C-alpha cells in the first residue's frame, strides 16, 4: 500500500508540475501576445501619423505647384542647345575663376554625370534620355533643386516635420522668375516667388554666381568677353589680393583665370592666368621673401598635367578634391608645380593653349611699322617696372641692362 501511495503522490506531483508549466507558458504567451498587440498598435499609430504627415506634405506640394503654375513664364524660353552651350561657357569662364568649388553647393552643366546621379535618385520622373541637366543646388538634409531642359524639380523639407518632403516639378515654360538668396543663416531658393528650398547649408559665392547666371539669361546676354572675365575676377579676389597680382601683371593684361591653391604647407597660395602669362605665388609671397614663378606663354613650349584626367569633366567624379602636378616646359627646362587641384591645373592648361594659339595667330598678321620715337615718360615708367622685376629676382642684371638699352634707344 505504501508503494501505491508513493506512485499516486508522484503522479499528482508530476501533474501539478505540468499544469504549472502549462499555466506559466500560457501566461507568458498571453503576455507576449499583449506586448505584440501593443507594438502593432504603436506601429499602426506611427504609420497613421506618417501617412497623415506625408498627406499634409503632399497637400502643401500641390499648393506650391498651383501657385507656381498659375501663369506661363518666358524666363527659360531659350533654344535648348543655346542654353546648354551658354551654361557650359558660364561655368568655365565666370563660375570657376576665384571660386572655391570644393565648398560649392551649385552644380552646372557640363557636370552631367554628378547631377544625373543625384537627379535619378531623388526624382523618378526625370528621364535623362529625353532631357538634359542644366543646374542643381544641394541643400541640407537631402533638399535639392534641379533644372533640366524639360522641367524644374524640387525636394523641399516639410515645414512642420523636416523628415518629410515636398517633392514635385513644374514645366520649364511655367518659370517666370528664379531667385537664390541668403536670409540670415538660411539659403532660400524660389521659383515664381514660391520657396522650394530653405536650407542652412550653402555657400555665399554660389548666390552671386547664380544671380549673375540668371540675370544673363533674363537679358539674353550670352556672349562672354575676356574683359568681363577680367572684371569679375578682380571683383571676386578683392583689393588686397589684386594689389599683389598687379605687382606681376601689367595693366594691359586681362585676367582670364584665378584659382586658390590647396590648403597645405606645400601648396601654392594662388595661380593667376592672364592673356599673356601665368603667375604662381606660394605662401612665402606674403612673408619677407617672395617666391614667384612667371611663365610667359610665348616662352612655354608645352604645359600638361601629370595625372590621368578627362579635363574639367573629371570634377564631376572627384568632387573637386583630387590633386595633380602641372608640368611646364620652358626653353628645354621643365618646371613642376606640385599640389594643385586637378581642375585648377586643367583650366590653366586650357587658358595657356587658347592664349598661345591667339598669340600665334596675331603674329601671322601683317604688322604696320610706324617710325616714331616713344615718349620719354613712358620709357622711364617701363624702365622702372623692369627694375622692379630685377629686384624681385625675376630678371637678372644682364637681362635688365639689355632691356634698358633697348628702351633708351627708342628715345
């Protein structure tokens, strides 16, 4: 009997343990189900809020589009080929000189590869097979403004919640005005007086460049002269740097390109190209000793970069941060300028080739020689300038005396 009682007790204990385990499992399951329901409810609520916010953003987008498209505009009613050609020339001649491209948020054609990379990601309606990039402005938190040959696309942060966006586009024939301005710390882009980008991320020189670009389009002023390039460079670099440049560049020379050097100990402070020469000044130029290199195009036999590039278009792939060397061959000797930004070196080569070609063409033209004595005052001024070059170490004593004798013979 005792053994049977023991078995009975053991079975009861096992049954109770199984029941307890089952109850515990059921309780745990119930708790997990309850937590899952809470999480599902929270997720559903987040999705509801997200959908509600996006609906509000979409509604604001629609209101923006209606306001922008209320009437037609003729600002960009220009032949597409002419617009693209002018944009590329503007980028090359009026945007790049004295600009800090690595800090810029403004991209122009011909940087199509880089623009397309952003455009195809952000704007599904954009089709590069049927439209061409013209410019793009990059804002903070993925905001963007993009103009193609067909439409103006925008991605603007929703005012009530920056994680949501107003995304849309309007046809190019609806664009009446475009403006890019700085208001306090914010960089604001508007189309037809409707704000489509509001960002704290920007670059002030971009605003000046864009305003000039749009002003020229508005006035249908598509011809860019060397005199205009010269005037703009002088304005952008400021009086202090211009004063240094004018120590080495004569008044009758036109500045065609200017670039700041890389920010390192071995870098050049700046490189300037006129229609007659290229001048490079390193950091010592601002100290007690002057380290200046001048290269007159007539004396240069060749100029080339020492890095494989595809010209200025490489800027689209390297974000303007790649560096290279510039090799200049003069009278059998080779000079190498180190640590230049690739686009600086490529542009210097381009200016050299164009000016060298112009000089050769000019030399082919028949010259009419007029026998007359030069005014003594002009000759004295030229001798004084030559003396300055001699003191700067640019001319030797022998070279100075030869030039001086030539000038005196004209009196």
